[in-house]
C-alpha cells in the first residue's frame, strides 16, 4: 500500500510531524503548575507596586505630606530595586533558584508588612525601600527559573503566563485593594497583601523543586567580580540590556502621564479612570499568553517586529485623541494601546532569555531589573521636560497638557529603533533537552529539570 500510494504516506507523515510540533509547543500540566506559582508571586509584586499610586490621596492626608514627598515614597521602591538588582548580579547565580526566590520573597513580604504598620512618613519610605530591595530582584529570578525549566520552543507561552499576572493585578488586585482602603483604611491593602504573600511563600516552598542545574555551568574558582564581568563584558548581553532599556523607556515615556492627559485633554473624569486599567488588564490577560504562543510558533523576533509597528501606531493614536470623545471610544483606543505595548514585551523577553547562557541568566536578569528601574525613573523625568500646562481658555482655572504629542512621537521612534537591536542578538550555542534527545520531565515540580543550553 505504501508503494501504491506514496503521496498518501507523505501526507500522513507530514500531518504527524505537524501534530508533533504542535504538541511540543504546548505547555505541559506540570509546567503549568509551576508557572501558576510563579505568576502568583509576580501578581503580589505587581499589586504592591501599583497600589501605591491610587492610595496617594489617603497617604498624603494621613501623614500630612505633599505630592513631592509622596513621589519620594513611590520612588524609594524603584531606587532600592535598582541598587539591589545591580548588587544581585554579583551573586544571584551562585544560589539554587528556589532558595534564592524564597529568600527574596520573604524579604519582600516583611517589607510589605512594615508598610502596613508604618506609623510615620519616614518609616513608610524606609518600608517601601525594604520592599523594593527584595521585590525588585524577584521578577528577574522568576524569568531565570522559566529559562531554566521551560524548553525554548515553549518559552514564549511560559513568559506570557507569568507576565499575565500584571494584567490580573490591574483588573483584580488594585480594585480590591482600593475597596479595602475605602471601607477601612490605607493599612488594610498592605496587610492583606502581606498575608497573601506569606501563603504563596509556603506554597512555593512546598511545591517548587530545588533548581540547581545552572550551577553545573559555573566555575568553582570563579569569583563574583569575574562573574559580573562575564555578565557585563559580553556583547550579546550589552545588546540585550540596551534592547530592554529602550523598550522600558518607550513605554514609560507615555504611560507616566497617560492618566493626566486623558483627564485634562480628552475629558475623562477621575472616577472613570479605573475603567482604563480594568479594560486594558482584562484584555491583556488573554493576549499576553496568546502573543507568547504566536512567538513560539512563528518566531519571537518576527512577532516582536509586528507588535512594534502596532504599538507605534497605537501610541500615536492615543496621544492625539480629541477632546470630548465618548468614554466607549476612549476605551477602545486605550485598550488597544495597552494590548500592543504589552505585546512587545513577551516575545522580546522570551528571545532575550534564549540569548543568555544559563550560568549567567540570573545575574543578567538581576542587572536588567536594575537598569529597567533606573530607566523608568529617567523616562518620567525626560517626559516631564517636554510637558507643560496651559489654561484651557484665557482666565480659566482648568489647564490642559501640552507636549504629550511630542513625547508620543519620541516613544514611537524609540520602539521602531529597537528593531535594530533585537536583530543584533544571537541565541547562545547549544541544544535544548529535546534537541539532545533527553527526555523532558512531565512534571517539573516532581523533579528538578536537567540543565539545557538553548538552540542557536
């Protein structure tokens, strides 16, 4: 029969190969369990950072502080995260990933608890710095775990699952935290978050395996300084850091003053603003994992390229919305903007992870976290240089924002320019577990995964 119908045989073989490739890109149940734990950790980190912004009026009343002092409390987290991220680059890869995660997450939980209990403004700033000192490194460690555990052909989808926690924080964590604050006081959201973090810490300790495989690639006699030199004095690493810095800069240039622009220029009321974040977060829960799957199927750089152009168009569209536009239409534009901007990050992060050797991955991602925090602050400062306020009419008490369109063009240009960097990156030489014929564990929570080098 095979000799009589060779075409049919080839068709069946091609179909079987296509099914095998599809199955290889599908996350396994055990991997999903691990990713759920990581996403829960990321969720608490995201809520802790975001919840400070809408709590501003309550905190300023409670401590009798002005806007500049409140901004310092917000910035304390980012500054501490930047310093600790740089320091972690010297030592993070020396530790088992699980123990490093549990140690950092414990520090974050204690810092969040101290925020809830802070009796004065100086102690609140100190507590925010403590939370940032540990919480700022957790995100990089999470991505390092994904890079160590999930094979390259499924890594885009895995990053999408973990990053979806930011969306969940927007549509569930922050509104619920505000509800607690409005019903009780500003202490309550931080108390609830510290309690939830403690429960997640216990779950992670019980379910995560020891993740030591990256240690096999580390030289025993290699000092911390030598390891940091390996992270920083590597062309591929520097290009990757520059790429992530530009992505962060382009995003924060527009995001920082988006709410102010919508209120002052478009006419969105302050009580309508939560809908901007709820709708954007609701859609990105699904789109971020979807973009991850597309990146695994069609190529991470290819999907990143497509998303960059969509993001540039969405950025310019939002920044040029006319005054008096109905809320429904505003939500369409802002949701598309949020989806496209977050859609850049998933394929970029998945590809960057594949370009870093396992022995340097934790240190690199810690440095990347430090750079990203510094760039976020820089973006807010640079954006402010281009912005100003003028009266809506002669003698009017209300003002409108000017210069936001200029900032949007700068953001769009930076996004497009980032394509020059991602096509300079090269995946590290080696082979994945599947490429080498090594069996993949069906449940990474039952046994620590075998270290893999990524396909070049």
